[in-house]
C-alpha cells in the first residue's frame, strides 16, 4: 500500500468522526466497530503490525457498506473504504 493511502487511513483512525452524520440509520446494524474511525484503526493496526491479520479482520474489512455513505461526508475527501478494500485485497 502506498504511503499516501496509509497516511489517510491513519488520519481517519484518529479523526473525531465528523462523517458519522451520514452513517445509515436503517438497514445496516450500527456497531461501534463499524464506525469509520474504528475500521480505519483496524487497518492502521494491521499496517503497523499491532494486530494480526486473520479471517475475522478480513470479514470486517469487507463489510464497508455503511462506510461508503460516510465517505460522502468526509471533510477531507478521503476514500477510506477503497483504501481498506485495497488493503484487504493486498493481504489475501
């Protein structure tokens, strides 16, 4: 993964979630581990060997439907869902 994408994942992991206003309120269960910053932190942790990549993490990183809505509200224009999908694909 290139440095720019990794930096954007890190930035999102520690962002206060201003994009959460776009998080769907129906259809997809709302779980804290599915919040944009939580998913980004999982990606950050995997990239920095703080978390071992396994099937459970692969499963989480492939459930980004709600996160796709949040990217529309990202003040910085980052496409973190695409970065996390690329990370999951790279690690397979």
